[in-house]
C-alpha cells in the first residue's frame, strides 16, 4: 500500500520500452562482435606475416645447409687425399729406414 491507502502495481514497461531495450542489447552485442572480428582479422594478418617470415628463413636455411654439405664434401675429399699422401710418405720413410738398416754394417760382437 502506498501512503494514500491504495495498492500500487509495479509499473510495467511498455512494449516500445521492451523493443528499445532489446535493440540496445543487439546493438551492443553487434559492436562487441565487430570488435572481436577486427581483432581476429588483425591476428590473422600477423600470423600470415609470421608464416611468410618463417618460410623465408626455412628457404634460407635450406640454401645454407646445401652450401655447408658441399663444403663438407670438399673437405672430406681433401682429407682423404692428404691421408693417402701421408700414408704414402710413411711407407716411403719406412722403406728407406729398412734399406738403411740392411746396409748398415753390424757392430762386431764381443767374444766372437
């Protein structure tokens, strides 16, 4: 009851008030959606740029790897050649020492 002794009914919103409230809610939801969509598009662009950079770096690494493998093959071939030359020099030196030992006169043995 109110001060004058009558029961007060709660005010009902008019149909127009309900429509306007629903419209405000839809507008807010749409604005939120647009903002989120804009953020997603920005993130997509950033991801695409990062993907392009990664692909470029992978191509550069592949080229560098191919150069490294070619250089490694050259080094291995040079090492084999040097190893073979070293083996030949050791064999020649061993042969020369053996020949020198064969030609060297033996010292006289005591008591003989």
